[in-house]
C-alpha cells in the first residue's frame, strides 16, 4: 500500500514585518521533508497549499506553531491518491497573500463567520444576496444553489464588479435605502476574509462568510442535506473534489486551465495540451506553438517516468485574464460599430 499523501491548505492574516526573512527557512524545511506546493508570504500574512507525508506535514506544522504569530491559523487537510499533486516547492514573496489589488484592506475587519452547520439556513433567506467570490472557471463546475457568479477571471476583478453592482445591480440598496445583507464563500475561506473586509469598507454592514470555505462544508455536511451543486475546483492535480473531499473525475486544459469533464474531452475542439471547448480559437499561433512544445515535453517526461514541471499557474491565469479583457474590448468595439 502506498504512503498516504496529505494535502494541507493553510492561511492566516497577521502582521509579518519580517516576512522576507521567513522565506529561506520555510523553503529549506519543506525541501528537507519532501513537501511540495506553494506558500505565499507578505506583510499581511501567510497563505498556501502543500502536500507531503504525514511526518513531513507534521514537521511543517510544528515549525509554524513555534512562531506564535501563526497560532489559530486556518488549516485544512485532505488527501491525494497515488502521488504528490504538486511538482515543486516554492515559497514566494508577494504584496498580498491573496491578490485583490487592495493591499490596504484590513482582513482583520472581515465579516461574520458562519459555520457549515448554519450555512444552509443563512443562504435560504430570500433577503440574503449570496455571492461566489471565486473565478469563473472554478464556478463552472460547481457552486451553491442560488449563488451569484460575478464572472471574474481573477480575484482582483472583484472590486470593480462590486462597484458596478452597487449602482443598479444585485448590490443596489434596498427600497428603504439600507444596504443589502450579503453572504459570501470561496474554496478555503481566504478570499472571503479579504472580500468581506472590502465589502464593509463599501458600506455593507451585514456581511457573512462560510467558515472554512467550501472544503469544510463538503467535509462536514451530509450529502443528502447539502445545498452544494457539482464539484469544487482545487488548485492541484486532483482538479476537483466532491462531498467527503473525494477526488472528482475532471481533468484540466493545459492551455487555459479550465476544468473539463470526460465528455468535454471528446469535443473536436479539445486538443490535448493546446485547446478545449472553452478556449478554442482564442489563442495566437505563437501561443499554440508554445503549448505544443510544452505538451511534447510532458510526453517525453512521461516516457522517462518523470514529472514535468509545468508553467506557473499565476502566469497562465494572467494570460487567460488578458485574453478575456481583449475579447470584451473587441465585443464593445463591435457593438459600437453596429450602433452607427
């Protein structure tokens, strides 16, 4: 029987003026313990997901516990089958541990936590606006019943969406002028800590978020009582998990990173490593050549029984975001021409 692989997701918003000094010791420890994944460090705290043996993850936990600032850190474990779901270990220095483009928003002023057992009652209230703060490709494969999709490509697009919705959208004031009551959720909780704090700066007094995120809900809530529909996207090679955190059957397009069902891989627009039904026709020839070269490297590595270290997810997400922005601009220009 193969050794159990623990996947540990963790974060904490805490003032870390010496965050740069933590990079090297954390990286060294993880490498010594055979841990792979990514940890982000910023002045506002720590965030990341890593995977390793039970012993290795315990050593990392002990290292963090010895620094009193990480006491009561949000921490969630699941598991991976067969092999590590990450190819390398990185400890990166950032301006924000979750990039919203709002480094001055104080996440310590976040909204009210709601435990998974109380979540169903809250989101069943017709006066509550339920917002999925994740990105569009995550929401495509699963979300809570009745949740609003902001159609964001990256988390930093969220403040702009809120600004528009405050005017005449779903976040416009109630008829009596009072602000809407808002409930928000994300994968593990970190995006909601920041987004609910941001919402409070925008005048929303009653803001709630799911404690522990979707992953904690799927772990705790019996499937027969669940209001979750579909799978939950995760940022590792499992791609998705369902109730009980059981890995799903999605794969991922290596060109745009959109999760795909087995049926979608039968589409004529799916070319392994190059395109899928969601991104077909949106890539330049230069990009396609790069994707083909990458797939060739993946295949060669597989023949050698080695793991191929792929492109940085941040780079791919930003590229995809820029493609969508360009597509929107093109649509706006076309609409203007049609009106003339």
